C-alpha cells in the first residue's frame, strides 16, 4: 500500500476556491436532481397518474443520464472547463422551463434534457477535482463534494411547504432550481483547465471513441472496467428504487404532509452532510474498498427498515440514515477516477457510470412502479428491490484493487494500482 507523500498533502488557495465553487455547483445539481421525485404526489394528482405511470415517467427522465456519456467524453476532446460551463448553464435553464410544463409529456421531456446535463456537470466536477488535488486530500475533497450534493438533494423539502401554500405550487421549486445561473459567472471566471489534462492534450493523446473502448477492453483495463460497471449499476438501481418514491410513499401510505418533511429536514441536512464527510474520512483511513463495502451493507438494511417500519419515528430515522449512506457515491466516483489514466479517465467515468451503470437508475423507477401497482403497496415494492446494491460486494471485495494514496498517472503507462 502506498502512503501519500506529506509534501503534497496540503491544499493551496486555488484548490480551496476550486473546491468551493464546484461544491456550490454540485449542491444545486443535487437540488435539481431531487425535484422530480419530490413532486411525484403532486404530479399524480394534477395529471391523474398512478404509480405505474409515474414510474415510467421517472424512468424516461432517468434515461437522460445514459447519453450523458457522449457529453462527458467531449470533455476529453474540447476540455473539462467548457463542458462544465455548458452543462451547468444548460440544466439550470431546463429546470426553469420545467416550471411551465403543461403535461406529463412536457415534464418528462424537459427533465430528460436537464438530467443529461446534470450528470455531465457532476461527473466533470469529480474529474476536475481528481486532476487538480493532491492524492492525500482527494478522498476527503470528493466526500465534501458529494456532501454538498446530498444537502442539495434534501433541501427541496424545506421549501416545499412554502410553495405548496402559494399560487406557484410545486412549480415554484423548479423556478428556484434555476439558481445555478447566478453561480455560472464565478465558475467562468475562476475555474481553469486542469494542467494535467492540458499536458495530456498537448501530447496528442486524445483518441477516438472506438479506440478508447478497445483500450478499455484490453486485459489490463477490462477487469476493473467490468467491475466498476457492475458497482455503478447496483448503486444506481438501489438509489433510485429507495429514494425516488419516498415522498409518494409517505404521502399516500403513511399520511405525511409537506410539513412532515419540513420537520425532518433540520436533522436530515447535518446527518446527510456528515455521512459524506464520513465517507471521505473512511476512504483515506481504511481505503476505498472497505469504505464502499461498509456503506453498501448498511444501505440495504436501512432501506428495508425505512419502508417496513410501522413507527413514523423509525421511518424518519431510517430515511435520515439513507441520506448519510449516499456518501457511497463519492467513494464510487473516487474509485473510477483513480482506476484509469488521464486520457481515458473522463471516457471511462462516462462509460462505466452513465452509458452502462446508469441503466440501474433507468430501470428502477419503472420496476418500483410496476411492482407497486401489482402488490398495491409502494413499501413492499421498494423493500423487495432494496437489496440490489449487494450486487456490488463481489467486485468491491475480490476484483478491484485498492487505490488509496496513488498518484494519478498522466498516461496508462504510468504506475497503476495492483
């Protein structure tokens, strides 16, 4: 196991500014991503849709994460910075446009486009941090980035009661989701192209998609490519099946209201943030694999308890635990960044996560909706599907190498973890 060099462990002022700006962008990405699931009961009431139809809508929206691969790989051609700016501004505008949806069809079309750009922005934020920060700080920085995404994801519930009582209703949340437009000029001004990428591009190491895919399928990359794909699929399916229908479940099966969610938020926010900080700390202390396996095991148990408990206090407590356990995303992002070399990194991240792994997020809502309609219970449907994240354990324990503390090589010929 390599130990991180002490002299490279500190963050510079520019590093801190970069981390702050990307954390702000990621906070709004989390906010906007959570909106579709948060307003699910209101969509059902306004457009006369049941769980099966709503599940299909969420699956179509989530399908936008798949072609995000092609947007992400453009970062290997045109640069990280321009694609970050395009994706950030684009998803903010589409989120604003969603507020004016006149049908479920319009809603899902606009959110499809927004989701495509959201995951592009998120993936590039992790890539930029991975290429800019020293190895000794990378895990905790990625944990912090993921923490802000989680804060954003639970924040809509704080504003939901206010908009519910106003003439804007659920649509007001999507107007608020356009806030990244205020952050865009600061990112344009302060975020630079990572020097690691600039040097790689100057050497002409960029390759065409087919060439990159063939290289990822070479024996030295194939095992970790397949392993990370299975991990991402499992995590996406688990997150979508346990998270997208929570508001629908507690509103329709437990009698909760928007005020009930607002009461829960003061606890969910700090604990959710703490979970991501904990993920970063565990990554740097016990390693990426051990941290991920721990989060996966506890995540399955917490999800089942959340949807099977008879006490509202237990449901709320387990939901808070699920927010903490979203820290597993930062671990998976860190592993993906560290397992592949610079000229393949953005494409490998997009391929394993967005083009292939995100199919878990596409399939899960439709599966939950169809199963809920068949069983007559959202809670039973989610409980059955909540253990899918355990699929990731074999790859985490037996297949992928530990990457804690490794330097990021500029070329695939640079030393990689064994």
